[in-house]
C-alpha cells in the first residue's frame, strides 16, 4: 500500500444541494482510484495516509452506529451487495490503507468506505476531497474531475482551495493542479482530416464552442490550444481535430469520393474465413505457460480476457459447451487470427491465421476430423506426400501432428481430446479436433 499516491483538495462554500453519486469510469471499480468526500468542518488537518494492520484500525463506518476494526468490517460487509465486490482489493493484505485526521479520527479506509464522523449532510458547507490511487496520473485526472465538478456549486463558483501533500521521501506537491495543458495543431492537418477548407479564425471560433482556449501559434499555420483539466481525454492532435468536426457539425461535412482508384480483392488467406482467459489458453488444454508464447494484457477488463489467444481451441470448446442441449453431433469450426510473441518484429508479436474444427458426438469421430484435414488440404491445392519426399505438400506423423514437407515445419495437430480437457470445459461427450496454421 505504500506505493499508493494521494491527492486532496478542499472546496469551500458548497451549496446545500446534495451530491447523490460519484462514478468515474477510469477508476476501474476502485482498483486504480478511490474517492472520498468529507464534511471538512467535522475533521481537522493535517491528515496522514498510513498502512496499519486490520486490528489496529478502529472506527465507525459510514451510516453505521457500531465501531469496528478492519477484520470485523470485512466480515460485516461480505454480504453487502454494494461494497462486498470491493473487499477483495485489500482483504488479503497484511496492512490496510487508512486516512487519519490530526485527532486520529479515521476519515476513510480506501478503497472500501469512509468514516461516519465526516459524512456529508444537507448542512455541509465545506467539502474535503481525498483521492487515493495506485497510479499517480489516474489520481490527478480523477481528482481534477471531481474538484471541478464540485466547484461548480461553490458559493464562489469554480473556486477550490489547494492542499500540500508531503510524501515519505520528503517530496512536496500542491494538489489539485488545474493548470491547462498546451498542444500545437496544424491547420492543414485539421482541414485534411475533415475534408474542409477552414480558415484559422474559423477553427479558433469552433474550438471556443468546445470550451477550448486557442490562439495562433508563433509558427505560421499552427494553432496553440489550451486543454482544460476537465478534458483528460484529449491526448493527440486528432482529438482536437475531432472536436473541430463536432463543433462544425458532422452532417455539414461534404461527402467526397477518394482521390485514388483501387480495386478490392479478398486476401488469399481469407479464402476459408469468408464462408480468453489465461487458464483456458494453457491449464485447461494441459499446457504450461513458458512466458515466451502468449501476449498478456496488462490491465484486463475481466478475468476472461487475460491473454491474447495462441489457440482457437478454447473458444471452439466454449461454443460446444454452450450448445450441449442441441442434438448430437455438434460440429463447430473457426478461422481467425492468433497471436504469438516474436522478438524479431518491431511490435514484438506476430499474427497467424489458424483454422480449428471440432466434432462432438457419443463417439469421438476421429476419422471425421482426419477426413476434414484431407479435404481442407485438397481445397487449398496442397498434396499429401510422404515425409521422405522433396516435393511440396503435407504429411502426417504417427503422433498425428500435421506437418508441411519440404520445409519440415509443424503447422498443427489433430486428434481425440483428453478427458481432462473436456472436463475443464464442461463438455460431457468425446470430441475430436484439429487446429493448424493456414499460412
């Protein structure tokens, strides 16, 4: 928890309008950012952000009457439909993050719940905002968003009182930093992307309508745009161009034909295609992850999407699982791309077009899959040859691995699926499958 960053701010003179809900999409269900709002008149600074064992933390949670320690709080909210889904974030940690005021009153146990002492009521006049996060950039974005949102309702609109944050290494920062970011955009770029022929003055007027402050840059044909703290989504010149197009009106942009003439043709690799979680990609298929094959996602949205698939088989098996109620046999195929790590490429990964098919019945139907392999190769004009031949074609080893001759490279495999694999995918009937590289 020591790696977390904290920012804080006090917005004074808040009106009596109640704030019902705060929901920031970028907080990833509190795993990246947690926000706390407090009645500033009930607590006293300076505030400290600490990591203590659960038993040392004692306070009355928001809207409760009984004081609890960290362990009791976890047990109490386990069945809560709103907070129960967040408990796993810190539950197994030996220490919990906690924010204290100068009188050692608990303000918040992020990212779970605030203390009842500082809860906001209809009589609240001054609001203290604290933001904890595992990523400093996200913390700044969320803090700026919340502060600017609250400041709209201040007695003096759009004002906020900054707070000094002192880190363990002695570094001092003032939050929130509401200074605008600057970006330079070429007029020609905006006109080229939108298909318009706007003058610089027209673009400045359109940007003003989108709440940007813009002026002509020192260099000719360039515009200097100040991006407000509320627009963390603006990352590139294309975002400025898009806002110009929105202000101009998409329906007003004239439709034009491309200046070049092209002839469309399907790629040869798409000839057949025209008619996952980590465990699914490895453990469920009785494979070990060597950390050299699969591309893993840094921040997967769900547990089902942890790696970029290296095989089509898990997806095909899940399709069979979801269609078990249908009449046997079940025949499923897929032609799509898989991805492998490859340091020889600049992007450190490469795509391969694979074909995968499965046959599910009361018997394995191995001969049907074997025949399918031969049929696919016939359609692709690839001959079945002997392993000792020098001519181009494909041959099948005794291990039932499909290999291409001449190059002697394994391109795939087929056979009867192991019962353990079927059990993990909840498929109750024997299956035979094939998967190989079409390229």
